[in-house]
C-alpha cells in the first residue's frame, strides 16, 4: 500500500507557502516477489506474447519516473499513457532497474 501525506510549508507571506506531497510505500514484498519470479523457469517467448509478465513496479517508483520526466520538461506526460509506457520500457532495459524485472 502506498501512503501519501501533504505537508504545508508555511512562509511569512501566505502566497509564498507551498504544499509538498510526500509518498511512501513498503516495496520489500514487491521486490522479494520479483526475485522469486526471476528464479522460476519462464516459458519460451513466442511472437505475439503481449500478456507476458516482465516486471512489477512499485507505485512510488512510477511516480518518481514521472516526476523525473516532468523535471526534464515533459510536463504533458501522463502516467499510464503510451508515451509513459516508452519511459517504462527504457527504464526496465536499464541495468540499474533490472531488479524490477521478473523475466
């Protein structure tokens, strides 16, 4: 389960105050399951394997990736859009994120 809390950082002038959204998620069970699934034999890939399970990504990581893309100026990018799917594909092919994969 992901938890989010809003924090009001009050400034001297009300218009200078900001609201910060902080998200937290216990990702250990997800990562342990990914590890277990990686250790199991996978059926051979076939052409048209559209439903193959390749990764389980914790929500906080998806939000992190979205925020990183927004910081790069891609503010039109939406979570779970085709464009965001390309970001996820690129990240999952990066060795730094290999622990999210199940294949």
